[in-house]
C-alpha cells in the first residue's frame, strides 16, 4: 500500500480492540450486502479484513458509489448516532471479515470514551468535506478530468508501487464502479479509459488497473500542461 491520509480518522488500536470485544465476527463473500439502504440502524461494523463499498441507489436505479472502506474502518455508525435509517448500502468488494456491535453497546461505549467521540467528529467532518468536493466537481469538470482524479485517489489509497514505478490499484474496480463514483455513464468512462490507455497513462494487467505515468495523469487531472489535450 502506498499509504497516505485515510478517508477518515480512525479510533486508536486500543479503543478499536475494546469495541471489537463487545461484538461478534461475521464473514461476507464478494458481492454480499452488509448493510442495506433504508433499513433500521441497529448495529455498527468494524472491518477486520477485506474491503467494502458504500453505495446509494436512486429511484431510477442509478447507483452512486460514495466511498470504499477497509481494515480498521467503522461503518454504519452515522445512522446509529442520529437514530435514522441507513442512508446507503454497504457491499463487499472482496471477501471480508467484520465485527458486528449492537447499536446499544456502541452508544454506551461512545458515551464512556470521549476520545472516540473526537475521532467520530473528525470522521464525519472529513466525509462531509469529501462529499462537498465531489459535488462541486460534478458540474465544474468534464468526465475525463473527474475520472483522472478518481484514479489518482484510488492509486493513493489502494495502490501498490511496482518496480518499474507504476502503481497497481489493488482494489478491483469495474467501469460501472468508476462511473458510479464520478457521476458519469459507463460509455463515457469507457471512452476516457481507452484514451488514457492509448496515451500510456494506464494499462490493464489481468484484472488489475495500473497507473503507468502518475505525473502525467496528475498533470492532466489538475490542469497542468501534458503536451496533449484530452
């Protein structure tokens, strides 16, 4: 993993282990739904292994991919905190092991651990900032730029640097996932991916998406000169 800033602040390992001790372990396979949009919020989950995606589905059936979560991340806590229903679904991207803690046990734990409250506030703040940024980009930039920025984000958070300097994105993503993440169509995403491949910015190695030229992709994504307009 390349490392870098997490999507949101995590609890300390000590606090996380203490919270895990209050729950039970569950296993999910790729494609399984861990939490469903609209359901009552009666539990939270801590991801131990594997990765999941957070998605919402509009009445039209269009899916929006909000985020990915991985080991150490807490999911489902916002609905438990405000007492509402689930605002999004959580689906396993790969085999995952999670610890399930009841809403009542979680609320009691938070009430007696003020440092956890600070971590939760930081988490919610980061998510709101990320949501605001993505909304502002939807109307401000064409699909190609939004896609390039998202690929850079994936490389940063889920990337494995290769001996040749390229970065393999270890998270399995489909064109549908990419389109859902940037608010575009699969067709538009497909066209831009082909352009990126022909320009030597990315490649596919089996099922793995690889960023070949991070500097050039970043230059295109953030408006610097690349020697070619895409």
